[in-house]
């Protein structure tokens, strides 16, 4: 929603200021300039990125409009799920979660958290971590190093759409200049026998190309890339807290302390307080 509000403010400010300074909106309507800039930018974008990134960019935009993937209550569920897993391993032994790891879709342990269970990537990361722990062949330092490598790879992949859109943004002013130069070429061709009004209209149309290239770059594409980067970074927090809790558990900390370490990683706007999380976990224990 904030993305749409921001774009509306950009359009209203630019066009409103233009009209207030006695500009005519009709003069800005240059569809051929948009065809040149938009078509060239789209072609360059497709040429520069693999199909996986192109699809990722297209799928990221609806997610941005929906807002953050994980909200405060979702992080509470993730922390609670991790606590349940660690508590079960501590009470019943590592082998007790083997069936949950192999079939997470039908696991009663994970079924208490349907939204987390439905997140394929997060569940895959969680079960992979648990397999390493159950195997018992890695010390805490080795486990943390391996999980850091996996998280780094995940973050790089998640950041690809933002990087692609930012590269597109960097090129849009140049495509605006291309459109402007072509407009000047047309203007030069109309000098012979053309009147002043017609020449002025051609020059104005050419300048609109430069205007559109800069506006699309800094008013739309660059903010869109920044929003994608923020979204990817916030989404990565879910993986980081799972990793932190499991690493702390392998180091010998009890489930409550391991979850507390993980909670500290969350940003303040989505981080539950210690008391709130403890109350939630106590309620879960009573329900069980």
C-alpha cells in the first residue's frame, strides 16, 4: 500500500507543480516517446537478466502491494515452533523428531503452525538444519558456518530482483536521452519551411523524452528496487532466527534461552517482548 501511496505522491507533486506553473498537461502526452523509452528499457531488461530473475521481479511486485510477508504474529509462531522442536528433542532425544523431519507436511508438531508449515522454503531450511543436528556429526562452529553459507546464498538470490530493477533504473535516463535525440532529429528535419510553432512543438516533445526517462528512473524504478531490497531483507529474518535458535541449542543452551537469542535478531516493529513470548509459550505448554 505504501508503494502505491508513494507513486501517487510522485505523480501528484510533479504534475501538480507543472500545472500550477501554467503548464499544459496535453504537452506531456507523447506516446511515441513512451514507446521508445519503455520498449528500449524492457528489451534491455530482458537481455540483461535470466528468465528466473525476470519471473522473480514480476512475482515480487504483488508481494510488495500486500506488505511484509512475515508480521509480528508470524514471527511469534516461528519462535514457538522452534521452541516446540527443541523441547521435544531435549525431552525425548534427537531421534524423536526424525519422523517430523522426513514428512513435515503431515507432522503433528508442525501442523500447529499452518502458515509456517505452508512456507516451503522456510520448512525446507528448518528440516535441513534438523537433519544436520540429528546426524550429530557437526560441532556448533561448523554448523553455524554451514548455515551462514546457506543464508548468504539465499540472500543473494532474494536480492536479484531488486538488483535487476535498480540496473534498469540506472539506464532509464539514458533511454530518455535517446528519445530526446530522436526528437531533435525530427525537429531538424522540419526546419525547412516549418513555422516557429511547429518547431517549438517538436523541441518540446523531444524534451519530454528526457523528462520521462528521469522521472521513471528516480520516481518509480529506483524506489521499486529499494522496496524489493527491504522486502527481501525482512523476509530473511525468518531464516536467521531459525538458524540462531538451532545453533544455540547445539551449543548446549536450553530451548527458552535459544529462542531468546533468536528473538533478539528481530527488528523492533515485529519483535515480541520477552514477556509476551513467554506468556505465549506458557499457553502453548498448557494447551499441550
